[in-house]
């Protein structure tokens, strides 16, 4: 099953007033994400993974404990990660959090503010490239995690509710080297909490 680059669910300039410029989305979606799709398709061609689902490829090629993951995993997982990343952001100034999600976050973290603090700390504290996540763990509890490079919650049997890309290409055009400011802006202005709640 060949990978395909999904269209963004909004125009390239739709998030510009919220802190993610048209230029960032043109580079990040049209070039970076497309490269994961194209390279992934080349790598799975003629292999046992060619007709598997994206999720099966991610789970099946992940190597726990490996210092570096293999090329199929890296491209498949980054394709999966970016699909989710585009989904959990959205235009519009009103980013009200649905009650069920707010209640779940308060139960898990004590407050929404504490969740945001933990999520930002995870993203800022990820050395080098990677992702910050809000996940539902196997026992149903909500947790904030971080992963290196393209590794994602599928590798650990978790359900990803929210993911933030902290590779430099995600924020350098708009925030230069200020990753914490990018994370704060992501949580306060970019996240579509309705989309996150729908994954609960």
C-alpha cells in the first residue's frame, strides 16, 4: 500500500496569524513530509511491507533498544507523525477545549495548566530532534511523553492524542532557536482541541 502525501486540512497561510507561517508549511508539508512519503515508498517496494498498513509498518519495523532505527521505520513513522500533526492544528481564534478532554486532563495532571507545563517541558527537554506527545497509555491513563527522531507512541502500544514536532524544521523559520516559545504558541494558539478530544 503506497504512502500518499495528504493535502493539508487548511490553506498554507491559514495558520500564519497564529504563529505558523505559510513559508513554514510550504517547507514542512510540501518538502519534508513529501520526502518521507517518497523515500518510504522506495524503501518498501518489493519488500514484505509493501502491502501493509502504515501502522503495521511502524510497529513491525521498530527496533526497541536500537541506537538508530532503520530507514523503513524512519520514513513510515515520520509520515504517520506528520499526518497526526496536521490534524491536531487548525485555524480560527476560538480554541475552546471540550469539557470531556478538560476533565480528563485535570484528572491526570491536576490542571490543564500543569498538563501544558509538562508537555512544554517534554518538548523543550527532548535533546536533538523528536516529538512531544499526549498519549493514552495501555491502562487508559493519560501521560505526557517525548520520543527521539521519528519514534512515536504506536511503538509502545499507546494511543497518540496530541503530538508536537520539535525537529528544527518545524519552528526555525518562525521562532529561530526558541523552541520553548514555539511550544507555548503551539498549545495556546495552534492546537485544535476538538480534534484532540475526538481521539480520546
